[in-house]
């Protein structure tokens, strides 16, 4: 949700530096972009559209060594040139990620002080407030930022240039991500580390209300009371190549093809031997109730967790959308565990849900990809998935690892509760270790999935049906289709479709049926026949053990014969690849679907 970068250093081609930095953050928002740089005063270039539109407007002959820039996902005020960041009022220039919730009250207050607003944004109010505080003449720039924090309700990560200190970038944050890159030849601020990698692998994290003041040669950190503080330097353990497509046409395709390797990394990290597995996984004996809380695909992964935990461990598990959970009445007891799942670790609603659990003194466990993200830092315990950078806005590889991690948690709980014999356990651990080979096998059938995509890419509607865990897989398959290809899609529990929605099925409506659960397969077949009888073209996704001569399906994808434990993350792969190819054939912007952003840091 909006990406910001600030650079001060030895390079003099500041416009290029900022544009390149923004490109690595474009996944965060891409409806408008802008930059401000210092060259005989502050100059601003900004416009609606992707970063490529901004790139057309820059003049690389203009020199400068300091600047701030922004790529936007509109919240307050539509995507337009004027609403783009940076915003400038009086002697202050600002880029901002987050939402100033009390901006209307602040606007009224500032209008009384003769401020006139030209945009619909909350950010213009924030910068006007900074200018107003500055004009009072009571404080230096650090103190102005401290005073500002006292007025604001909401979230912000901000990069600021004050006209009276044009060699310095100030930055601060509250509840929106911001890191500080510390290099030999440059210092930077950015929404995430990918944007600073070109200049440095060393970075520091900012806590809420921290303020940073940086020049080319120096970085100073202050806490909310403006006490000078030291920050631990962290090092990024991945490289710039991971942020490139490596010959793939899109990041989404590249990331799906990484699934075998990252699964290997993650499983190897947690399962090298039975003893170390038991030690590395958290102790979960004491819990008798689990709340899984997440958004979007991470929530879909959670639903798979629920089926596993309830059926195999026998522990009551609820799965809640974080935006609901944070505001609803929740029934906790001292044996409740809250598991939050988040690729980015920065999703605002998931963070709020985590904090709600903590405020109620409930133990929390996070499944996270981005190291040192807010959720990783705030949860009591963290299990990292090792997906590396996920750049495509639609998640694929992180989802697969989230499911795999839930399987590991499930195993740990089965061990703790004597729900598994040692023979069964060794078998499952062995199959998990071998699972990357099966992922590779499924990926190798890509052409088959692409042929199916060719048949359905002109559809207006695609339905998914399945039962039990298969329904959870359907939800994710359906989300992938709609978010990247813009085809309307719905996922239904196979038995539920006839309670209304079946009226939408007509001749040649595509229905993708997922049927991997042996116990429920006969029921699913009946439901497939119901839609077939109404004219649907059915694509069946099943597994070798359930394969038969089903003359009523138009196409069939058969997963290899393997222990059913790992079927959920195998089953999603064909669906991810079909969604990818459907979007490609429709000419969609696959890595940056319209209206979306990768990291949803607002409510
Ligand atoms: C869909 C997708 C989203 C995310 C959701 C949660 O492809 O990527 O639905 O899963 O926004 O994001 P994280 O996992 O970062 O909390």
C-alpha cells in the first residue's frame, strides 16, 4: 500500500536513482507516482499512472544528490496528477504511506489558519500541519516531527524535506513500514529493503514514533522523546537477482516455478531430523482452541489448517478474516492460541488482530515470510516460511509455504497428543522431505494446464466446487482467477451450489471441480453430475488414486500418486498456472492487477 523511498548520497543522477528505487516498490501500489529532489530548491515531478509514466517525464540531465519518491495506491482522493505524492505546502515536502484518520478535523483547524487545500488527500493535510507547526517558530525540525505525532490519529511512514535543511532527509513512522538503509556512499529510507539493495545490504528498523535524520555522511536515530538512540544493523540475506525475472515473462510465473526449491529450503530448515523438528516447532500442548486469523490467500491457507487441525489433531479451530476479527466479540480462554498468517507481515488488519489477542493476554504464533516485519516482531513466536521475495501482487509461492507450515504445525500437535504412531510419523516426515520432487512433477505438466486455459480464457464466469479441504483449494483457485484475469469466479462447497447459485449454470459454463478427498469423492461426483446436467463444461482436478474414466468431464488434471497429506499444496499448482495463462491470454497486467497492491497496510 504505497511505496516510499528517499536517497541522500554520492550519486548525482537523483531522478534515475529514485525511479529505479520506486520500480522495486511498484508492487505496493501503482496508480500514480512522483518524486521530489533538491536542485537549487525542491523540484517535484509527479503524475497519474505507473512508474513508467513518471519515467517519461524525468530529465536525467538535471543533477541532485537528495530526493524522496512515492508510488501510490489511492485511499483518500482518486488517482490523479494532483493527488499524487510528493505533496508540498509552504516550506515542507512530504511522501507518505498510511492513513491520517483525523484529517478532516485537522483540515478544519488548518483552514482557520488560512491554509487552502488543493487536493482530496489526507497527506496534504499532514504536510500542511508540519508547515503550520514549523511556522510557529518554536521548534527545530526534529521537534516539529515530535509535535506532529501528537496531533495524528492513524498510520504513517513519511519521508520529509524541510526547505531550511536541504541536505537532510527526515523520516518517521507509526504503524506503517519503513526501513533505513545505511551504506558507504548513500543513506536511504524505504518501505522495504528491496529498494535499498542496490546501494547497501545493511539496514535498520524503525519503531513506532522513531525519527531518523540523515545526510550523505550521517544517520541519526531518535526515539519519540527525541532521545538519541542506537539501532542494531541488520543484513539482508538475499540479493538483487531475486528481484529480477530471470528470463520468465512475468514474476508470477517465475514465482510458481520457484515453489519446489523454496519448499525444499523451508522443509529442510524445520525437518532435518525428528528430534530437531520437535525442538524447532513451538510447544503447543497446552492449547485446546485455535483461532487462525489472516486475509485473502493467507486466510485460505488457514482454512486448510483448520481442516487438518480439527480432523487429525482434534482441536477446535476457527478461521477468521482479520478485518472482521479485529472488531468482533471474541471468546478467548487461557488455552486459546491465535495463529496469524501473513506473507508481508505488514497487513494492517492482521496486525490489529494480533494486537487484540495480545491485549487479551492470549498467546500468539505468526507464520510470516518477511523477516523482521511488524507481525514477526510483535508475535510471541514466529515460524518463518522461506519464500524469498514475492514480487507478483498475487501470491503463489508464499501460499504454498503457508500451507506447508500449517502441515508442520499439525504434525507437531499430533506428536504432542499421541495422535500418530512413530511409523506413520516417519512416513509423513519422509514424504514432506520428498514433496519438492512431486511439486516439480506437477509443474512439468504446465502445457496441459495452459491448454485448458486456452479453452476457458474467453469465459465470463468460472465456478469452482469441492468438499472439505478441496473447497479450501477451490477458494484459492477462484481468487487467483479473478484477481489476475478479471473473470468473475466463485468457489462453492460442492453440496451448497444447488441452494441458489446453480441457477447461474448454463450451457458451457466452466466449472472446475476439485476432488482429492477419497472419503468425499462419491458425493463430489454427484455434485459434478448436477452441474453437468445443467450444461456445464466440467474440468476435474483429481489424483491418481481417484482417477477413472469419467466420461462426464471435458478435461481432467490428475495429480501423481502420493500420500494424501501433501495433496493440498500440489493441487493448487495447476490452478495457479491456469489463472496465470488465462490472464496472459486476456492481455492482463499479470504482476500488477488493477486496483490491487501487494502489501495492504491500510484497513
Ligand atoms: C492474493 C493475495 C492477497 C494476500 C492478502 C494477505 O493473491 O496476495 O489476498 O494474501 O492481502 O497478505 P499478507 O499475506 O501479506 O498478509
